[in-house]
C-alpha cells in the first residue's frame, strides 16, 4: 500500500489535470449553451447545464486542492484539508438542483415538442462527446480518480457528461430520420437522471465524512483485532475511526497495558501498531495508554459522559 507516500505526487498532478480539464470543459460549455439556444435543443442545453456543473465542480475541486496545501495553523490544526469535503457537498447539491430543473423543463416539451435544428445539434453534440472523452482520458491518465473523493467527483461528472452527449447525438439522429420530436426532451431527462444520481452519491459520501463516519475502505473489526492482538495490549476502548479528507484517515483509542511498562516499551508497542495500521490505510494514529486501575469503561466504542466522572484518582 504505497498510497501514503504518493499522496503529494498525486496532489500536484491532480491539480494540473483539473486545471486543464477546467479550461477545456468551460470553453466548450459556452459553445454548447449557445448551440442549444440557437438550435432550440433542450438536450444540448441540459448537456451544457451538466457541463456547467462540471466546470463548477472542477473549479471547486481545484480551489480545494489549493487550499488543502495551506499549512495547519493554531486556528485550524488540520489545515484546510476538510474544504475538499465541503466542496464535494456543494458540488453534489448543485448537481441535484440542476437535474430537477431539467426535469421541470422537459415536462412542457413532451406536451408540445418544438422545432429543433437537428444538424447543428448533431455536430455540436459530437464535438461535445469528443471533448468529454479527451478530458476523461486526461483524468484517467494523470489523476488519482480511485481514492480521492474530490477527483472522483469531478471524474464522475465528466463520465456522465459523456453519456449526455451520446444522448443528444441519438436524439438528433432520431429527429432527423423519424421526425420524433420527443426524442429531444427524452434525451434531456436521461441526462438529468444521470446528474441526479452522481449528485446523490457525491453528496452522500461527503456528508458521511463530515459526520465523522468510518471511512469506507476501513474495516473496524479488523482494526480492533489488530490493535488488541499486539503483544502488551490487554484491551482497547473509546475507539474512533474517521477521515479528515479523502485518503487521510485517523484513529484514536485508549489501550489498557501492564502497570510495569516503561515509556520506552510502550513506545515500541505504539510503533508496531502504527506500522500495522498504516498498511490498513490509517495515517494518523493517537493511542492513550492506561493501566488496569484506570480502566473504568469496558465498551470498545466511546460512551460520551455528560455527567462529571465520580472517580477522582489523579495520576502522578
């Protein structure tokens, strides 16, 4: 699992990829929007709307990477890493809103399909498809679309965008050959469904991170056994596992150890645990060592106490 070390490398290339993609998509989005108005095609307009949400999401992802580089400070001890996740939420919500608007627009068009200038629609949507393929290829080649929520969100946008262009192409052909005017709003409804879906997933994942949820790639049971099984550790409680941002997972717990351990011995135990956990995708480990006397709570997960503790024994 070398992704801890490659983190910086991907940050830099992710930024470059996003910037290039942003420029390409934004410029084409403007062309497509104008094309949609001129040819009177809702499918083109919805695809342009999708591209707009794309370019916004790329921009947000870009800002997030920029801010994420800012160093941690006294007021923000994790730096700006979390902004990525907030960006992902904004991004997801925008997608959902755009898709609802397209649904609303297309209802009217099913009732009375307007005239659509199909040849223009066909050319523009074919170029749109090519633009998306190029951007998706750049992202696949040079970006970390697997692990980074921010990159993945941007990438999903581009992929569903691609399908939107395919929809517009098919609709244009259907109108040209069969005169089926409803193919245009139908294509836009399909695009809207795609937008809605990716918006839902991006929002859901990001909110999970904001709720300090357990990262999807971490198996809690496995972590518990790993730590508990380490020689010298009797039991653990007050366990928390969460992610600060994509690919940066943290874990904290209290561990009960022998009363006689020297600080050096307990440090060796900690190093062993940190090493094990790093292989399981946890980069930030905090463990509080305790003796049996201190162990008043047996549950593995934290029971947050609102009333003050009754045992006032102090440590020396």
